[in-house]
C-alpha cells in the first residue's frame, strides 16, 4: 500500500508573507490559520459588501435636499453623497502608482451631482472600474509599498492592500456613517447596514 504524500512545508519567507497579509487584512494568525487565497480574493467579498451597502444609502439620498447642511462647516448633503460616489475612483491611483500626490489631482473638493440618477450612475461606473482593477492585481503588486503625499508632506506609506483597506474601504465607511446621520436628520428611512435599522424593525 503506497504512502500518502505530505504537503510541502512552507518556507520561512512564505510564512512571513502570510503573517504580513494577515496583519494588513486584520486576520488572526495561529497554528490552525492558513491563508491559501490570493489577497484580491480576500478583499473582493468585503469590497462587494461595502459597495452594495453604500449604494443603498446613495439611492435614498433626497435630490431636493442636496443643498442642505447640518452645520455651516459641514459638506452639503449633495457634496457628501458625491464624495462617497467618487471614493472608488481612487482605487486606480493606488494600483497604477507607487507614489500619489493629491495636489497633482487638481480640485478634489466634493461636488454635488446634478441628479440622483447621475449620482448612482457615477458610483456604479467607479465601482465597476475599481473592482476590475483589484481583480486583476496579484499578490506581489498588492504588497508593494504605496505612498500618499500632499505636496511635500508624506501622509502615509502602506502596502497597496493596506491602502485599499484604509484609503478606500475605511474612508468610505467613515463618510457613509456621516451620510446615514444626514438622512436620519431629514427623516429618510435607513436601510440595513450591519444589521436592521430602527426603520426595519
């Protein structure tokens, strides 16, 4: 009776790579945890979930209230929604560059869209392009350092995978939370985000 071949042990370099990826993606590392998927395959389900949740909020943004602000120093409702719709656009800046200077991007101040239809269409376009970019990116490119600059100042340097989590997903979640408060203040029923809202009980 033939013996069963044992899987080859990972090299120390491979183990370090697994640990680094787990740190970036906030996954625990232990004796029984083995990361066998590509980084993009770990990121895309979260990307799809967060983009779908954001779209549900954008769809409910009242076009007639685009100019409304909760405070004079705040974005208007239209500006905030427009900013959210534009965030996935920055995935290209992460994947196509190793250093990105925001001052080279021109006027990046949030702008209110003309209509709710334009808002959702722009979001869908940006999400589709961002997802395709992530899906086409291998592990070595995901682990390459990416630096965000503002003029002469380095804001942060992270592996691309970390930048996608921080500058895209976490950034979107932050502003989506603001949008949910704006909508609540305008008496717009809120959809489920990480569970049912008071409007869905």
